[in-house]
C-alpha cells in the first residue's frame, strides 16, 4: 500500500524536537502516511504558511491570523508561557516603560513575541533580524535591546545581559491567562478524516515523549544550541507539557483573546474566529474556509 507523504515543518529547537521525537525516529506506526520532517526557523515557517507550503507546520499564533482560511489549529502541540515567555534583554538596565526610547531587535513581525511586545508598547521602534543574531547584536551595541525567544531565555545572563521585560509574566498579570506563542496547524484541504488521524498521531508523539522523557531529551538536546542537559530539560519543560497535549479551555480562550487584542490594537487587520482540531471533543473545524 502506498503511503501519502505528509510534510511536517517545525523549528530546529529542542522543544519541537522533543515533541516530534516519536514520529521522527519511527517509534510510532504512521499508518497510511509517510512523514517527512522539514526544519526551519519559525519566521520562515510563518512565511511558508502564507503559501500553504506544508501540510502540517509549526507556526506563531500571531501568524495564524493570516493563514486561518487555509489551515486549522491543532489542539495538540501548543506552546504557551505559564507566567513566563519571550523576554526583552539589554546590556544596560532601564525601566520597561521606557522601551519606546530604544530600538529593539525582533525575530520577525509575525511572531507571537512581536505581537505581545507591540501590545505592551504600541510605539515600539524595532529592527527585524534572525533570532540567533539578536543577542550578539545587543552585545555589539548595534541595537539597544533584543526580543529573545528560544533558548536565549535561559542563557542571556551568561552573556552578560539584563532582563528588561518578561512578556509572559506581563500577559499573565494583565489577563490571568497563559501567553499563547506557537502551535501546529494543518491544511484544511486534507479533509476531516485525515486531519483527525494526523492530529491523533501528533498527540501520540507528544505523549510518547512525555512518557519516555530520558530518551526523548537525549534526542532533543542535539537541537539545543549549546544548552546543558539541565537547561535543555528546563526549556523543554517550559514548552512541552500537559498543556501541549491539550491546551485546555483557558488556553483556547487565551489564543482568541491574544488575536482579538491584536486586532483591537490595529496590528492584525481583521478579526479571526479560532477553531481547533481536538482529539477530546467532537471535531469543530470548518472545512469551508478555503482561501
């Protein structure tokens, strides 16, 4: 029996590697599918999703607002900051309410980190650059501050830098909800039955990693970009946990509120009604949202 090729795109980061460990290494029977994993940075994946390049892809929640007609959001695979999240760092200390006076390097205008920062400071002056160049650019004095995602959230102190603002902490204090950062989306044109089966396999992959933590972490640390074993474990725990299996009702509320706030602030040009593909409830996706 020939298998249908499904391209799964995600970032080359330890948390995504951990999440997809079982599917990437043949620990699960893929059934009728052959999964091909494509790795790229999140802003590149955000841009690729605009063209519908991959059947399944990791994406920033912010970027979902621009691809929701083509893709549905999977309940499994959400990355949320539970009172923590992307941070703004600088080589000198200054109050967060003075951010408008400084130029901040950001990892992409469709990232959730950027949307959260713009909600915090609408008058932000920013410069887009690759995420892995932000800390070096701050150190060299090329930019005043940097918006840090991925492992830089754990390593900035070792680089001699200071935390100016934690956006996940600010969002939690403001809304009482976790900060929605990333998720997995699936193309609607696959059809309801295939979407559900692929969603179930991704959920199984996450569950396998969580229940075989030691071996999954060993695999994920290959993608840790200099993280120690302890830091890798900490970083994975931050963004792959029980909420990644099911983002829960408050998580779904957080996604909708985050995008609604972006629209209200004039950052997102249209309102989006978010629908989730869930394994625990009747599938609510609407397949008539083709672009």
